[in-house]
């Protein structure tokens, strides 16, 4: 019995004249992800993307898992496909559906007939499918209002598709449909979540990590690269740029008021991030900041750091509390890596009494004690890039 995957779109259906552009991005991303599971035909028709194995070596289970992580897909159905013949449909329903109904007590049959040439109406087809399921599994009961599972038959252009239940997709918009952004990837819990959330809105990710060797270890850098590898399950390919802040931090400690260390360092980081973004043609910076979570994330502190840059700064976690961020981190698989005990540069030389309501003129006065541009130039020369791609296993 031939099985296929049916991937249903989300909001890109509403894109009107530009819809084909979004569909093209979605197809391209699916083909990149699914090729790890074997040789599949992948094509679109009737607001659905079809994923069909070309031979028995294809791993449909793996293809299903990969498809659910592709942004732009709302649901994925694993279905058997038969010819558009009533007897063939009912026979396949009795043979194919029971494997999905083990342990289920109630169900509902639903038929959709997009090919109006099929002789039976949708209600008639639903009734016959329900009867076929009950014949195969007589202990089941029909519940039209609150079933545990819905079995479906879709009469489409290329055949009749029979399936039960749906797998939830990643949702959002196809990767690449909203430009490219530079994620400030610290190694903590928040920044990978921020990257995931912006990738879900169609943003291609590049990342920038700041290190402070020897105050931070090489293992801290490896941890960040591991996080980028996990994010590749959703963003496919991420370039991770690494810049050393060691000299800047040592100069800040030597010349500036300790209370301003964090704010001054953030301004250096944002300036270096903008330079990196401009070099690699990113349209915005992305951070994992959550309002009032730490001293540098108060409204006044954010205004001071944003003053250092001219490009947009996207903060998708800004209104989330820590519990909500942790929940997303667990869902996408970054949490366990993020909590590994390897410190990032922001924990080096942390002030005892950081300013939570800073005044810009006082921050600029502290900043003027050092040659800001020269220190940025020197730090930018340390930039190294790591090319992280989706695991091809």
C-alpha cells in the first residue's frame, strides 16, 4: 500500500499575488530537509505539498519528523493513496486505518471531495468510511462532536488519500521570506529561543557570539556551536561569527566606573554586531532580551544600548517571562545545552551594583574615557566564522 505525506500550508495561503514566491521558498526548504530521509518526489497542488517516496529505501518516519520542523507547514498527514474508486477506498480504509486507532474509543469520519467528478457526495463518503472502520474495529464508537480521532478521506486531483489524525507542523512563515537577521547568541537559555522565534517568522539566521578568552573557555565556544547545530534543525544553515571582547573588558575595568561596566560593554557589543550585520548583509539584529529580567534589560538600559546602533533590533522574547522562555527552549531542544555550566563574556567583570536607570549623558561620559572606535576596530579584527549546517545523517 503506497504511503505519502500531505503537508498543509499556514498563513501563506493569504499572500495573494505573491503566494507562488512563498510556496517556492517552502518547497526549497522541504527538499533540503527531506533529502536526508531518502529520494522523494516533492511537489505542490491544491494548497498542499505532497511528499512521495520514490523507492522502498526511503524512510517515511524520518521524512515526517523533518517535515514537521519546516516553518510554513501547519499540519502533516501520513496517508495511503489509492485510485479514486469507491470499492478501493473502502477496502484501503479497513486495512490501513486500524493501525492508527489502537487504544482509541471514539472517532469521526470526515470526507472532502475537491474533485467534484467523484460520484459520491462528501456526506455519503463520510458515512461509508465510518461504516468501513466499524466493520474492521466493531468496538469503536462514532462521536460526531468530541471524537478522540478523526479519520479522513480526501478525493484530490491525483487520487484518494486516507489518513487518521494529524501531526502538528512548525507553523510560521517559510525560511527566507523575511530577510536575514544577526542573532546575538550568548550560550544562555534566551538567545536560542529568540533565534527560533524569528526563524519561525521567515528570518534566515546568522549568529554572533562574543568570547573573552582566557576568562571564558573554549568549551563555552563549543557550547554555542552546539546550540547553533540544534537551531539548524529549524534554520538549516547558520554562520556563527565569533569576536573576542577580552581587551575591551580589560580596558573598561581599568578606566571606567564599575557601575557602568555592563551598559558600556553592551554598547560595544551592539556596535560590533551592527558592523558584522552590515558586512554579511543582515537587515536587523536579534537579541534574547526580556524586559526587566536583568539590570541591562530595563527600559532605560535598553534605550542606552540601542542608542549605539542605527539598524532595527528585534527582541521576540521581550514580553515573555523566564518560565515561558524555558518552555520553548525545552520544546526546541536547546535547554539542556544552554544550562551547561560554561560562562559567557557577560558574566566576566560583572558589577556589584549595575545601573538599572542609566542616564545617557553619564554613560557617554564614561564611554569617552576610552577610544571607542579604536577598541571596536581592534575587536572586529578578531572575527572568526564557523559554518554550521543541518546534520546530514
